[in-house]
C-alpha cells in the first residue's frame, strides 16, 4: 500500500503552539492552556514545497521556524526502509525503528507497547486532556495510534479518491479543533504521496505541486478553526508540520543514500517558539518530543526517546531532556 507523507520544509509536520500553565486538576487549578496541532503531509519534498503556492504554510513558517534538511533516518540505525510504516512510527513515537520495531509497511515486529504514540504519554500526564487523530492512511489508525480519545480514518467517495479523503479529514479535524475540550490533534494528509507514486516526486511535476497546494488549503482550514476558538487569545497553541520522506521518480523505498528521499523539513510555529537558529541536525523523531515539551510533559529518561525539543522553551527544572545517541 502506498505511504502518505507530510509537508513543511523538512518534515511537514506542523504544530502551532505556545506555552501555557502546567497545572494539576488535583490542586484545583485551571486546565492547561497549552494546545497542539500536528500536521503530517505524507511524501512531501522540500524543493516541491518551495515551488508550490503555499500561503498558509508560509505564514506558519513566518510565525515560527522552518527547518530544512530534517533527516528520516538516524546515524545510529539505518536498517528500516524509507517508507511510511517506519516513518510515521518514528514521527509519532519519538524513537527509531530499532526500538518501535517497524521496518516496513507490514508492521511486523511492532513494539508500541514499549514505545507508544506520544498521545499515550500525554494522557499519562493529564488523563483529562482530549486528543484526536484524523488520518487518510488506515495503518496509522490500525497500528500506531494509542491514547486518542477519538481516532478516525477517512476515505473518499470512490476508491483511490485521496484528495476527497483529505478534504473530509480536514473538515472533521476543523470541527474538533473548534471544541473547547480539545488539547491535541494530529491531522494526516496522504494525497501528496499518492500523487508522487502516480505522477512523480519532483517540483517540475504539475500534479505533484498541485497536490501540495490543495493540502496547504487544508492547513488554512485547520488554522482558521483554531483561531476561531472563543478562548483562543487565552490559549497557547503550537503548530507542527512534518513529513515522513521525500521521493525520487515514482517511489521512495530503498532510499538510504538518496538525498531527495532522506532530507525533509519541519515547521515549528507559535507565539512561544524561539525563532533563532536551531543548532545541530534535526530528525523526524524530534517532532513528538517538541510536542510533549510544549504541552508540559516531563520527559522520563526511561522512555528512551531519541528526539529532542526544537524551538520551544525548555522544560522546567527537573524535566530532563533526552540526549542524542
């Protein structure tokens, strides 16, 4: 089955956010104002993103940080294939395939019980938070998602109607984002990857660029939904955007030494984001760690996370941050 990716220079994964109060209901305090929107654009090449007209993604980058050259494989472990199964597993768990166990799209060997979706870590921190996952690639829903209060896979009106499925996912995600109870949402769009498989992964392919532009419109729908919230001015949102791989020709498998496949991008956007340069290399596993730190979750060394927070304020004293291995 084809894989879906996300766009934003690097790993299009988009999260808008800010800081909020880290509080405890048990102490009778107000719930945290920190909120998260993570956007995944499957199979989006950074150079094609630059070629596309993407006013909404551009606005997120302008209000935060766009990082190019984000890598989808670790220097430590490179045995997993450059496809969606291990890609989205790493993006959503914060660890590489030698830990989460997924090396291809069969999902054989998965170890999500030990290295779960970051929603599960968030729910352990705040059982009352509301999390939602809206995707158009079923394996994410079937295998990876954990700790979600709502998890849905959307399908188009006809078989292989990936653009139609993405439209439905955007509409449902927007509805959820408008609800006061919402804390964190993951929205995944697959049409960019599917178009790359049919027409080619390249900025000179009109259909591929047009798919990116359609997804950008969905990004606008989601951001508008966030900003229409009655208490938006009192909340601190983080927007993250990322992708699981690029592509060359009409494929991206076996791309262990192919820059067009390995090098992606990510966007970190929101009022609390430090817009200065991010030191050192960035990796797809940094996205969920960035999300957790923004949401006030203490990173437990026993989780063995491989990512590090990017562009958000450091955790409070006593909240250790994982080091690169």
